[in-house]
C-alpha cells in the first residue's frame, strides 16, 4: 500500500472517532424528547434500549462502539512507534468494546419505564442487567485511563492546553461517577443518576471526539512525531 493510501486510511479511521460521540449524543437527545412516556430527567439513557423502539438505542450503542474501535486502530497507526500508539489506542478500543457490550446487554424495566415498570430498580435483576452495568464500568474506566495517557502525550509534546484538557476531563469524569454513586439511592428518586450519567456521556464522548479531530488534524504522511 502506498504512503498516500495508508495516510487516507488512517485519517478515515480517525474520522470514525470524530463522528462517534456527536452521533451518539444527537441520537440520544432526539429520543429523549420524542419517546412517548420517557422522562430524560428521571430515566437513564440506557433505558432507551427498552420498548418497541429500543432497537434505535441498541444500534446507537453498537455503532458508536464500532466507530470507536476503528478510531483506536487509527490512533495506533497515527501515533506509533511512540508509547501513545499502544497505550492510547488500547483504552480507546476498550471504550468502544464496552459500548458494544452496553448495546448487546440491555437495562431492565425500572423507574416507571416502560409504563407499568417498577418505580425503583428491578427487584431481581437478570444477567443482562448486570452485564450492562459491567460494560458501562469498562467504558468509564477506559475513558478515564485514556484521558491520563493523553495528558502525558500532550505534556511531552509541550501542548499544555491539550494536556490540561485531558487531565481536567479525567478528573471531572471521576468526580461525576462518584457523585452518581453517592446521590442515587436506587429508589424512586432517580433524577440525580439520570442527569449525571448524561453529563458523563456528554463530557467523555465529547472528549474522545475532540481527540480524534486533534490527532487527525496533526497527522501527516510522515506520521506525527512519536512520544
């Protein structure tokens, strides 16, 4: 494969990462305000996978995950042989894999959705519910890890603004996750959990997309200087 064709493939893979986050968030927002009987202030976005139209959110999870796996491949191609080529692409790949898992394994009816569901968490959650939670944990840990890997990457390159952005995002994601755990009592008052999970998605997915745009813009046929 010629250098130019390799360059185009790498940029195409990085573009997948730039598209993934905005596509996910836009799809969720549209469903939030068009899905009958769904209250985004109370019901976590994962619950959009339920009901007759649940296939839309399932597809959203899986497609976004696959796009981020492609993004990870693009990072590996763009940043090798430096450390970030490996240690940056691995958590992004895990992030994408976690999203696919979140689509394959669904949340269960709870907090009044779909209509007739329990007003709190499921009394006897099944394996799919547990695995969905595990997939989200993989997504969260992978994103935070990637944030700090790229903090070092940009710090070594002397790009203080990007290093700060990566570090601040990692800290903010961790704080939001801890708040979600402390403020959600598992009962009828699910609003804090729902809003905080949406904030995590907006911040984390947005950071990954911004990173894809940054690396894509810096990539040249000769490759980015490794670090």
